[in-house]
């Protein structure tokens, strides 16, 4: 009996290693502000082993679909520093050391939401070519020629390797005259949720405002409508995030603006993650697991110990405690370090 239980635990452990629940992946898409327009500095090139890029564009001698330490350019080859760079660094700073953050960024400046729509993108590209508006096609080619398909490809890889925690979205400047823009934003999100077989209740989309002091700040009513239209949509305020005055327009954020804005995306996501945590189980009494090295045990005692694992919980102590999580069907070691509770799965695999 004990042997069968340990074999089951080993199988569960193997599955958890194949798909790492501690690898949180975000799919980002949009236009220039999501691509990033701030100048790259030395500190942006400093890599954090817990912040990764899931490469979505074919450049920098890195393979599409592979994970690498995050560093700009995070999107296409001419991307600079933007929302996702700041978002990722803030997330790893605030989350436990056991969590890694990865972002796949699919963004091209100056383009409509229709470029991301699986039903409209081909006609959109052809229309642009007919007009001679082709400066951005080189970046489209880096993404494989179809932005919607590339997001789906990245999403499928993300589901195999980790857990998709949400979408990061910033777009709308190109569609300032499009009255039904909020509905089109929702359609793209709904299509991605369906194709990637995600639970919309567990997969939020964070939608950022346009620069309030920029030329199109007046369009933020439409941005709010888009966020409100999606049940799990969340509006990210850009108030107080400075915009950069350029020769022909004021649409992009300054370095300071991106830093504030990216951190707000992260703060909202951290708030959402906290709300998704299950409430603490107070229905069972705390039980201390004795040190097996100090007591004689038999196979029957071991079997009984495993049977009783559901009632084992960690006490308020620095010492590690063993417990079995029925909802995840997995064995864990739980302990507190510096007042923060942590847990690690027991795979049953030979180390």
C-alpha cells in the first residue's frame, strides 16, 4: 500500500516539473507604448534570473518560443524599454523567490486593433500595402507575419511550460476614430481565451490608459469602456505618468512615465493574484509532525502517517512541516522564513 502511494506521489511530482506552476507567464500585445519607446540604459540590461522573456520575435540570435533572461528589446528588434520591462522587474521584486515571471511581447507601433484580430488582420495588412504604408511590415515578419497566430503560439508554449496568469494590453492611439474599438478589443481577448482554452475568470486582461497629457488623452473614456466590457478587464490609470513631447505628436510616455505605468500594471496584477489565493483553512487543528529519525517506525506506521496527511498543517514556527494538499493531490513541505510562509513540493523523484 505504501509503495503504491509513494509511486503516485512520484508521478504527480514528475508532472509538476514538466509544467512548472511557479513559472508565471504573461502575454503582452499592443502598439508602440507596449513595444517600448524609452531609451535603453545599462540598468535595463542587468539580468534577473527570475525575470524571463519568452521570445516572440525572430531576432537577436535567440529562437522564437524559447525562454531567455529578460533584457531589451523585449518585442521586435527595434523595441526599446516600456511597460513589460518595468512590469516584470516589479513582479519578481514583490513575489516570493520561488516564483519566476516571463513575458511574451507582441507589439508593433502605429497599428490598429484589427492587426490582432484573426478575422480582420489579412485584409488590414493588404490594405496597408495597397496604400504604401509598409514601414512596419519588417516587424510583422519578425513575428511570423500574423500577430494573432504568434500570440496563440506563445500561449500554447506558455501552457506547456508554466501557467498563463493574464494579458497585458496597451493600444488605441491608431484607432482614435473607431467608435466600436472597445468591442473589437473584447473580441480579440475572447478569441484568445477560447483558442487557448483558458478560464476567463482566472485570466485577467490589464488595459492601460493612453497618455492623459498627450494628444489622445481624451480617448480614455473608450479605454475604460473596453475594460468595463470585459468581465475580467482591469483599467490601469496613467494619471501622473508624463508624456514625451516629440516633433509631430505627444503619444509616448517618458522614461519616468513608463516606470510609473509599468509598476501600476504590476501592482494591479499583484492585487489580483492575492485575491485568487484560497482562504486559510481554520477547520483543522494544528498538528506537529514528529522527527522520524528519533522514533522507531514500521511500514504500517508510515502508511497511517500518509493517510493522515490531510490533517497535518504547519505550526507557527521556522521549522519545516509536511502536509498533503488534497486540491492539488500533492505532498508539500511548508515553513516560515522571515515571517513569510513558503512551501515546496515533494516530487518523490530521486535527487
